[in-house]
C-alpha cells in the first residue's frame, strides 16, 4: 500500500512539473527563472520523498517480520533483508522510472 501511495504521489509530481514547464515556456518563449527553480524544487522533493518512504518501509517491514515468529534471530534478519531489498528496489528504481514515462 505504501508503494502504491508513493507511486501515485510521484506521478502527480511528474505531471505538475510537466504543466509548470508548459506554463513557463508559454509565458516568455522560454522557461522563466521562477518556473525553473520551482521545477528543481519539485525534483528535489521527489528524492526526499523517496528517502522518507524507504525509512517508513524499513519500519513497517521490520514490524511485520517480527510478527512472523521466526525460529532464529538470523531467520528474522534474512526475512527483513529480502523484503527490504525488494521494497527499496521498487521504490528507488522502478517507481521513478514508471512515473516519469512520457506519454505523447
């Protein structure tokens, strides 16, 4: 659920950036300085949001893995490592690629 929410927010920010660039291009025949910096701030906010979601995923995965009642502490850590690797790969790699695909 957290990854789907992150995906939706990333798509929303992507479309906001596209619209801001269109508005900036229409105003003066080129991108204005204010629009340029607003787009840059949105880009940085996506990176910060991704890091925030990764931190939340870490806490959620650790909690749910502890509820699985693993027989050893090593099995718990292996479960956490596998789930965190998959979740962070999706959040850091796949979601930004999918949300930034330009549709013509």
